[in-house]
C-alpha cells in the first residue's frame, strides 16, 4: 500500500486518482501509524512552505524512520522542497535536510509563479525516470525552486536551471506534478510503484 | 536537447474549453472517433490525447436541478484526465469550490462570485493554494465608460488608462469596474491565474483582443489566459506575441477534429512560439 500523506497542503486527490488509474493500492492518510506501516510514502503538496509545519509536527518521525528503513519516498512540489534544509518562503520552518541547501524564489527576471509545461533535461541516471525521454514536458506550478545538488538527476530551465528531480537511494523528489503531466508523469508514478 | 535561442522552454498553453449544460457538452464537437458527442469525460480525454495542454469545463446550466449533476460530471471527467483540469460556472462559496476539488478538479474558475464577494478569492486560495484559483474576467470595450468614482469626461477617463469594463452574470450585467484594475486586485487577493474573455471578440472568430490582453498581462505577474475570438492559427500567434498571453483558450477551433489541434501546435512551433509538441 502507498500512503499519500495528507497534511493540509492543498488538493491531493489527483495524486490518489493517478495511482488508482495505474491500479496501485494507495490511501490518503494523516495517521503516523499508517504512514509507518506503508510500503511506499508519497508527500504531495502545493502552496506555502509553512504548511510543512504540520508535517514536521505530526509525521516527521514516522516518515524519517521509514526512509531510514529503506521505504521508497516520493516528495512532489512542496513535498520535494521539504526534503531540503528549508525554504526562504518560510525560514522558521525546517525541512528534512536529506538534501543540502535552501529553496529560493525565482529571480525577478522571470514571471513568477512558474506555471505551465516545461522540459526536463536528464542529468544523471535515475530509477524514477526510467524510460522517460530527455526533453519530456511536465507540468509545473510553483514560485520557489530547489537548488542544484549532487543528487539532481533532471533539471529545468526557468530563470536559470533548478532541480526538477532529485534521487538518492530510496529518496525521490519531483518539483513538477507527475499526476498532471500526461504520459510522462504517469510513467514516473508507475516507476515509483514498481520500485 | 534542443532549446530555443533565448533558452526559453516554458511553453505557451493551448486550453480546450468544454461548455456543459446539465452534464452534456453543448456546441457539438465533430471528433471522428467520438461515440457520444455530448459526454464531457470522453471529449476531455480526446482533447488531452490530441495535445490540449489543459481542459476547462464551464458549467453553463441555468437551473439548480441541472447544476446538481456538475460534481458527477467533474468526477467522471477527472478520473480519465492527467493534465490540468479547471472547472468554472456557478461556484459561489468556499464549500462549492471544495466540492469541485473533491470531485477531482485542479483549479476552479470564479467570475461573478469573485466580484460579489472578493474575499472568496483569498478564502479558496488560503485552503487550496493560489495555483487552484483562476479569476475569470469578462471584459467589454467600446462602451462609454462610467466609473463609479469618476467625475471627469469620457476622454479623461480613457487617458487614465481605462481600456475595458468588467461584466458579470454571463455578460449581462455591467459592473463599472476597470478590467485591468480588477485583474490586479484579483492577483493581490490570491488569484493564481486570470482568464480574460473579450466579450467583443467572443464567438466572432476575428482574433483575440491583443491590446487588452497585453494590458492585463503587463499589470499582473500571474499567468493570463486569453479567450474570445480564436479563428485561426495566426490569431494564436498574435495573442502569444503582441498579446503577451501565457495561454489561450478556445472551444470552436477544436470542433473540426483532433487534427486541428496538432496542426495548430505545429504551426505555432514553426512561428517560434514554444509549444508542448509532440506530447
């Protein structure tokens, strides 16, 4: 069972719908016990980084313990940003610090938020992106973006390059919305399911 | 990977709009593969397969009885759709919006209700995020403008930048609001996108109102979706260049079949407009 973590960060039913379409058993939950017992964990989310306070307060130990045990974890959008040390959007809210650096706002040279379909450029080998073509289009909607790190496996160009996908062992993060990214997105969710 | 010379890879979006009355798509669409010409779920899926970047479903049902089917329609449509899905029409309260999100929509479009109760924008954005709130603006030009607080002559008002007036209730009621100022206010209140419909151009196939679209795009930092007047690929090129639109919405141009969308995207790509193609 895939636990889709509900921590009050926007509308997450579309992630559940995508897994249902793939025939993958998944459950939306806010219960630490259910998260702790899950075979895989997805933290979706849109909106303000401050929403991660609720994640930190109730679910952080269960999630981090599961990751430690090797349970595959996928963070989407704000859920990916939470994997970093934090975000300048809400400096008092810590991230999980599984990747180094802070998420920052787009520079003033581009319109923000970054909304729409943009390309990912593959920069490293990735289990999550297996059979996803270089240059595939994915759907974004965000105002803050994660820095490039050693474990960045795909980048997108918008006001400079930022981390589109990070991957280290069983920890995966995508800044875009795979559940809204057509066939490429469904491929990514299927890859996660098959891990 | 090939990118354009200026490294701009964020594409302009082509959005297909389905007008739905009591759960059935009106303005029949001539898809050759179509089994049921009025089924929103099947039409939305076909549009997505044909290359639409996003689907907007507008409920134009006049009766309360008919409107009850909206959440069922949204649910059936959403479970087949893995591209962004926006629903508008008759959303008046936070709980109306919550029901639409629960049924599987990614964004709601609010129009008359945002004018009547501007704080609704912030309420929905606060709960579901700004990215989930599209403020739809129906705007009309060429009418002698009488702003509520204006005392000067018509010429003076034009000089201070009033381009178009906001209308509500399906374009039947004038509000006296400046469309550019309202777009800015909607953004400040938490809107994530503006869907601008030119009432002067809607249904004419004469092209989008590019000066008005550009004025609104220049006044806000959130994306602006242009609507009203699409009739040819050239019109889309114009609205993405002179009109500075981030996305363009049309219904009737896609009524000729799935090939129309592919041809449109290829034509725009050849004209240098970043497009998601092939998809």
